[in-house]
C-alpha cells in the first residue's frame, strides 16, 4: 500500500515541475541563450577551422632566422631590467621600459627597400599560399599558442596548468598593449597602405595613413608565446619556433608587414616572454 501511495503522488509533482520549467523558459529565454551561445575556445575554433597546408621550410627560413637573431639581443637587454627591478611584477614600469628597447623605425629609404621585397613576393602568390596566410593571420595572434599550451596542460597537474594558462594570457595581453601603443606613436603605414595594389580587398582610401604596422602585433604575440612555451616545454621549442616563422612569413606574403616590423615585434615579444617567466618565478 505504501509503494502504491508513493507512485500516486509522484506523477502530479513531475507534471507540476514540467509546467514550471516551461514557464521559466518562456519568461527567461535569455538563460537558454546564454548557455547555447557560449563563445568557443581556441581549441574548438581550430577544430572548426583546421589548418591547410602551410608554407615550406624553404619559404620561411629567412624570416625564421631573422626572428631567431632577436633572442640574444632580448636576453641581454632583459638582464639589465632584472638587475634593476628584480623579479617583482610591475607591468606599468616594464611596459615603459620595453617600449624604449624597440629600435626606432627604419628610414623612409630603408622602408621603401623593404616594400619592394613585399611587392616582389606578392607576384608569387598562389591560391594555396593565400589560404595558408589567411589561416595564419586569423589564428596566429592567440589561438595557435593557446592550443599548444592546452596540449601541454593535458599532461601536468591541474593547478600548474591553470597557472601557466594565466601566464600565457598575461603575456599575450601585454604584447598587444605595448605593440599597439608603439604603432600609434611611430605611425608607420602598413605595406598595403603604401601600395594599395598589394591588397585591393582592404579598400584603402586615397591618402589614408593607417593602419600602422611597426611593430607587428602578430610578431610580438608570437614571440612572447614562444619564449614562454619554450621554457615550459623545451623539447618542443623547435615546433614553436617553426610555427612562429610560419606566422611571420604569412604577414610578409600578404603585405601586412615588412621585415623590420616583424623583427621589432619579435624583440619586443621576447622581452615580454622573459618578463612573464621571471615574475612567474621561472
């Protein structure tokens, strides 16, 4: 009898809860939207847009070597910062100091020579090359580096992985902040602004001054990420450096930058990577 009584009262309760659920979904549809409209993370974005065939090792070799050369310079410069400031975090002071370490933009004559190199490279573009460059431009600022770190986090304790995620996020944010400030100060027009025929899809208006490209935001973020990740996973450093060269070459290929934009950004990013490693106790 007790069992039958339990069965009898459960069904009306379930019906009542169902009605209440419908009422809540009707009155508060934004709750449903908030759940279903969650922004995908870096891993999901790359799953949805997997990489095409990228550039060959021969194509990226020169810019890769130029980027590698910034490492020694950055380490020597950062040693000066560390001697003066120690290991405490001071983003404001570091940002001001790091900006001063970036070389002045090249002369108009030097930039014209670099522009000619971009113009020659543009003549060699292919459909496959454009596809690779587009993918690298889209995902090369943050997604690629976040996915590399995600792979590493699968193999380490959760608390450590969380800390490293915060370090990478801080490095990428600082890279954007400082490179944007320098670009606004130095006001060096991107190659496709100097020669709109390089990127007719950009629809640059006659007399336009920006966007500005010195130093490269892609290069700064990539270098900061590579410097950090290479210490966290030294056996994968060559992979990270290869991907950085891919990202940098894509910016030359589609005339987003000239070489000095990229080397200046790499130097700045290396400094930022060193800073994040130091304040993180590494």
